[in-house]
């Protein structure tokens, strides 16, 4: 019998009422841990153990857990008499929109939702309404949310997807049962970093949108080759589809204007979530004025439907305003500091692997990093499934957890530094990494 408060006892209790005991399958980890407190860069579990956190709740906590200024703004909204009136415009949503549109060049107009999945879904709907077409291109190895037509082809095994397809498209692999994706035939999964496969699909189908994380961050960190994002832009212009950057993970984290700002490639639509409200549930779709204004097209047959009881919820909006204000005020010091800390982590991990004679590499963008147990960083999912040592990856993560460093124990999952991590946290992590590597090899 597990003691009360142990992760096992919480799981057993929850399983009586919640299928699997957890409300999101992606949170299912081994070892099971029940976290009860998060502060800055640290987490505490129900048995009193403390961890340095690199999961950041799947990446929203760019400023750290329970960041006081953001929490205070949310608390002030609760105490202010503001409520979810559900009628008329709100002053706060207009403030947040102005703040983002003034500072993020790719968002000429923007609208707010609650989750990244709702927002990517709306982006596709806008693209279809604008182009009058139905087909959508996604990336093998990309994740764009949980809804029917996008939830497919993220982490497949070689047996499932076969050899690299180029040019061409992959067989659709829905993330679960009960979706329509294999009946509609509107979604096409292509290899990342592969412009010819995009061209292949565009020549065969009327494509409304290509949606992609500008760099893939759901299979570690997989960066675009030089010219790839520019090539997508050119193909969008040539074939008339909308280029939608899913910046749910990369937006506000890599730069105020996300990876689009760093790459200089201008998407037609852009989706934000996660870091924009530092852990509060808010997401957004922005983009070129004309495309966004399709939402108010006088012709109802061309007008995408946007509605949501909780869209622009005052507490989440207050949190996002404070987060974005903080990022704007501190951008000149914050982003360079995150880059320096990330570089130190990367160099430290590489040094440990080299001294231990382990074949490995680190892929990183600013505060987001991942290690791969293979010679060089991958350019697509195929490189990973063909070259990565999955068993040792998970073993290393479990050893780190035992030493008080929380790398989520799922192979290749990307790690996130936050502004709350200190140099001492990084040093502690590298010491733990060294002894974890010694245990696993
Ligand atoms: C790139 C990307 N897009 C969309 C989503 C979906 O966001 P949400 O889980 O808030 O629905 C995620 C979630 O991890 C994501 O990483």
C-alpha cells in the first residue's frame, strides 16, 4: 500500500474517476510524480523532494512558475470587479491586442482564444475561408494541437512511416481513434526541411494552408536548414496558400516576435500560446490585416466562425498583458541572457558527453534545448528514428530525476530554461548530468 500523498496513491485515487487518472495523456510519465508546488525554476513533489524544472509545464513558463508580477496582475483582475461579461468588447482585450500588434510585426491584427489547439484550428479555418480551398500541409514530426485534422504524424516509428519520402507525402497516422482525418483526405504530412515535398502536394491538391512550427520543438529541437523557411514563403506565393507559423512553443520565448522575427520570414498567419501568458490559458491567432478581417467579411459564406465563451477571459488577458509588458520592458537584457544560459548548458552537456566518450549532440534555440544520442543534430524525424538511442535517453532522464533535475522522462522531449533559472541551477544541473551519464554508460 502506498503512503497517502505518494504519486502512486494519487494516481490510484484519480483512476477511479478519471480514465488513466490524468486529464492529458501527454502528462503520463514513468516514474509517476505528483507535483504540488512550483516557484521560479523549482518544483516540489507530494513527498517533499525538490527539482530544478526543465519541463516548464510543456514550455509556457518562460518567466518561471508563479512569477509574481503576472500572478499579481491576474489577482488584481479577480479583485477588480471585472468579470466574464460575455457581451460587448472588453477594454483589456483591446489593450493586449494593441500591445502585441505594436510590437510583433507579423500580427497586424489578432484575436484571442484559450488554447493552442483552438488557435491552430482557427488559423486553418481562416486560411480555408480566404483561399476557398480545403487541403492543408503539416509536417511529419510537427505538433499543431489536438483536433481532428491536425493531430497526426508527430512521433512515428520507422516501422509506421517507412523510409524517408521525398518528394511525396507520408501515410496519415492519427494521434488517436475517433477522428475524421483519414476520411476527409484533406491533411497531407510531408517531411520537414524538404521543399520538394511541399511542391509535390501543391501540384496535386488545392492547398489552403501550410501550418508548421518554424522549428520543430515537439521532437526535441529540429531547426530549419538555411533557406527552408524562405523557400516555404516562396512556395506559398507561387501556389497561393497561406503560410501559418505555429509559434505556440516558439512565440515570445525566442524573441518578442517569435522565430518569425529571428528568421526574417513573414508568415501570413501566426499562432501564439504558452509563453504569451506565462502559464495562464490564453492563445492567439494573428496575421495580415486582410486575412484576419475575413472574420468580419460581410459575406457570411466567406466568414470563418470565431466564438468561445472564455475567449479573452479577463484573468488570462491580465496575465498576458503583464507578461508581454515585462518582455517588452526587459527584452534587451532578457533574451541575450537566455541565449547565454542556453549556450552554457549546451557547452556543458557537450563537454560531459565528449569526456565520457558518448556519441551525442545538443540542438538548441535560445532557452530551448534537447540532446540526441547521435552524431549530429537531426534535420527531420527520420534522422531521429534512425539514429537516436531512445532507451539510454529515457534512462538518463530518470537518473537526472533521481538527482533532483526534472527532464521529463520521455525520449527527445525538449527542455526549457526560464528567466528564473540561476547560474547556480545550471551548475547543479551539469553536475547532476555528469553523474547521471556515469550511471547510464
Ligand atoms: C507547437 C504547438 N502547437 C499547438 C499546441 C497545442 O496547444 P494546446 O496544448 O494549448 O492546445 C502545442 C502544445 O504543445 C504545441 O507545442
